[in-house]
């Protein structure tokens, strides 16, 4: 094996295996890349390893475990982030186990490093009133305001991920009844999501306005910036934050840390509270496994539990009859 086998194998993992064989999205591959950038910097700065001479054999359990501890202690990463970094490392060594069988034992040892248990974060979502306060903020008398109103309405109504909304093109929109949009999600999986009549009406007016400006190309992005380019993730976050800040002037209870992904959570919770089964919600959100969607069921159950706790003091104070005072029942239990 060449002295720089790690560079060759990591290049093949990120550049060929993940996009071609795993069919992962560009953003997911970037997250994997970032993990290995951190790992390489750790090897160089903390372990004094010459990266030009780095080999796969140097990545033993001790190095990986020390790297994970470094993430938590020095970089103050959460347990969830630590687990995400470890998952990326696990993916590389699963690839290595097949690609270079001589490293199988080493790979198995690293794959045995467990993820840390941690409490799942609470699912944050908006009430209908809070959502309405935000959606009412864009100025519909301006082109930019109309774009933002449609974008935020569609972000909620479709339950789309931010990147899915960024990638949405005119050709992905169907306005004939039943109105729907086609979203390309993780792993380039395509799904169709129905739209409410109000959202479809706003989207139709917006696209007609765009077409009148000689922007009727079906490959054009549905939402673009002033340069005609697709909006960025940071751009959409900025737009949402702007309207949240405005809404908080009249709705001070509105939380300031609302993110685009929270609108996705909000749609899921509203669908669940309306009585829709988890399988339907999974299909709308584009989850691969219904277990991912179950976080909303748990959040809804926790909300109901808290609501019951607030009225438990109103329960009858009188003591219910005790089964121990029933001699017939006691006799029956003894003879069972």
C-alpha cells in the first residue's frame, strides 16, 4: 500500500462513492467533508502528524476516540454533533472495509465505537396565530414582498427543506387541480406535495408576474434574488428573520429564533393534530423511515401530557373505592 493511501481512499470516498453509489446530496457530502477536515486538522495540530505522510493504518480506535473527546472538550460540540461526526467516520470505514479488505479488522474496531446516548431536542413549532403573524408581514405592494409572501407560504404549506425550496424550478410546479409541486430531497429522491388552494392561488399570481418579465423559462428558479440567481440558504434565513422581527413588535411572545426548518416542523405538527396518520406525514416530508416522523407524535403526546398536568389538581378529591375492600374479589384472586 502506498504511503499516501489515506488521501487516495478519502478522495474516492467523497468524490465517487458518496455521490455515485450512495447517491447522497451535495450538502450531505459537504457535511462528511467537514468532518474529515476537522479530523485532519486534529491530526496535524494536536497529534503532530505530517498530513503528507498520513496512512489509513494510523487511524486506530485511540486516535478516533481522542478526536471525539476533543470535539466535546475543546470545540464545545454537543453530543448530537459529536455523533454526526462519528457517523461520517463510520461511513468511511464501512466503505474501507469493502474497498480495502486488509483493513477489515481495523474498520470493525472503529465501527464498534458507539454513538453517545442523549436526550432528543424538543420539537419547536409555531401556533397558527404565530404563523399567521409572520405571514402577514410581507408588503404585497412590492415585488420583493410578493415574492417573500409566496415563498414563506410555500415553505410552510409544502413542509419543504430549505434546499428543496432553493432547487425548486418553474417546471416543478403544477397549478392545475389538484395543485402540487415536485420536490427533490435527500439522495435526489423526488416526491410530489399537494398545495392548499390559497397557496396555489398566490403561487399562480406570482409565476404569472414573473412570466410577464420575460422569465417564463421552465428551468428558471421559482424564487430568485435581484440578480436572477437562486436564493441561498442564508438568504432565506435572513428573509424569515426580517419578518419575524417585524412580527414581534405586535406579537412579543413570538420566539426570536425561528428558522426555516421550524416551518417544516410546524407543518408536520399541524398535520398530526388534524388527525393525519404518520405514514401520510412521512410521505409529505420525504422521510425515508416513519421512525423519523415519530418525533412529532412524541412531541404531541408530551404537549398533551403537560396540558393534563395543569388540570390534575381539579380531579375529584374523594378516594375511589379500594379493590382490597371487596372480599369476593380477594377470594377470587386467591383461588386463581
